[in-house]
């Protein structure tokens, strides 16, 4: 798929339908770091980062987020010229930095 098709599919996706479509987007060779971070935050990445050490009853969400979190940390997705603005306030970023969250989740591309 072309990058903009992936982005369009993501922007029109109903998250109540599960994680099959986001997983297909992430496994596409055209998926880059900006798109992976967008998936992460659209999947409620902030909640994942805030409750990083706690467990949740939403096992499918937690499994998806944990895998995506580690894929991003392990540089699975190439960094391109595609921009992405982290959708967090300065206070949220500050709190996450104090928790030791990696800058890759806190720095705009």
C-alpha cells in the first residue's frame, strides 16, 4: 500500500473493531516511525505509558500496545521525512520523562 493510503485507512478506522487493521498497517513495508507513533497514540498510547507498570483486564489491547511499544523502541520502523506531532501537553511529557519514558515517544518528528 502507498503510505498515504495507509494513513487514510488509519484515520478512517473505527477502533471498536479491534486491532486487525492497525496490525496490517504496522506490518506494511511502507509503515514508518511517524505512522507507527500515530497508531500508538490513537490506540491510547498515553494510557499505556501512564500505567506502564500496572496490569489491565484489556489483554488484547495490552498485548497489542506492548508489542508496538517494543517495536518502536527497537527501531523496527524507519525514520523518514514524514512529520508527526506527539499529541501530549508539556505537563504530560514532563510527567512521562520523570517516569523514564524514552524520548522517542515524547519528541515530535
